[in-house]
């Protein structure tokens, strides 16, 4: 577990999530461009995160990435904390907030071992992070612990039965003639950082079983529809060719729930 976590750290500390996708730079204009691109290709984030509803609430973001969502919470007037496993993301997010004269308490931290007291926060938010940590159930338990009674967790994790999962399985198991690989192994070895996981709806319900109320929704995203790169590791002629012929309208019509993005709103 310790070695895996170090490998995960090193993967994301080399390039933060989205750093290449958004042609990122650390000027104020660069931060603004990255935000516009992020919410253009993932327009469902803002509605799910409910940034404006966080005003005056104590909010913790786990995995700040390039800091776009963190900036939104700060602008909304949240009483804000943020952690990330990597020094790189904390540096970028601190630079972003300084550029816009916004405040947060940022620190390198481990989602499985949060350095906060029980019942500290009104909200915990984490977009596309907790499926990367080696012990995701422990991280979810930590989210539950630091939430106040009736507090809410806004968590995005990967949906196992997704179009992205299908594409990866075809490429690496079928075309790669490695038929013994199952879908969990495919995600762990080929999607993003080592050990990445994805969950079915029933598995997700089990993960969040301690919470009193759950709302779960999946959405087809830019990766499922091949409107951008599929993670930070996937490039090449085959993928570029697939983009030209990908049956996006058919996928939207017949597989609307087969998106990689699974959004979980959990109430303690």
C-alpha cells in the first residue's frame, strides 16, 4: 500500500490532472482559460458542486488539482480548506488563489488520514480523486468522520460500466490478446494513475453505507464521447481515428447512463 501510494503521488506530482488537456499555464489569464475550458467540457460540475450554496459553510476539498473548483468555492464565500496528495497541486492552487486575491487553508494531505477533528465540516467535496487512493473505503470513512451531523459529501468517482471502460477493455484485453484481464485490472493498469478503481452503482452504495441518504447519478462525459483525451496516458493514431467515427449520437441515445463520471451526494 505504501509503495502504491508513492507511485500514485509520483504520477500526479509529475503532471496534475488536466494539465495537458487544458494547455495550462500559471498566469492569471492561464487560470481563467483553464476554468473556462473545464466548465465547457464538464458543464455538469457546477450544478453538482453547488458552489454558491457553500457561502459561509465550512468546506473541505479533497484533491484540489489545478484549483478551479477551489476558486469557485472561495469566490462563493465558503470557509475553505483544501488538501492534495501532491505538492504540485497545492502550489498551483495557492498561486491561483493569490492571483485572484482569494483565501483558503491549503496543505499536502492524505485522504485516508485526514488531519481534522471529528465533525469539522458542513461539506466535503472531491471530484475524481478518491478512486485513486489505495484504500478508497477508508477515505470515504474519513469523509464521514469529519462531516458534521447532516453534513453533505459531494463526491465524484468513476463508474465501472462506462463507455471508457469498454474502450479500454477492447484496446488492452481484446486487441492486446490479454483475455484474462478483468475490468478492474483494466482500470487499475491502464486508465490513469496505478491502481485506479471504478465502481458499480451497488458497490458505490456499499461504499457509502454509513450515510443516511444517497443520490447517485452518472453522466456521459467528454472522455466517453471522445471529445477530448481519455485520461492523461492515452494518445495516438488509433484514438485520433476513432474520434472521427465515434457514434456519439447513438451512445447518447442508447447508453445515457454509461458515463465514466459518477456523482454521489451523500448526507451524513
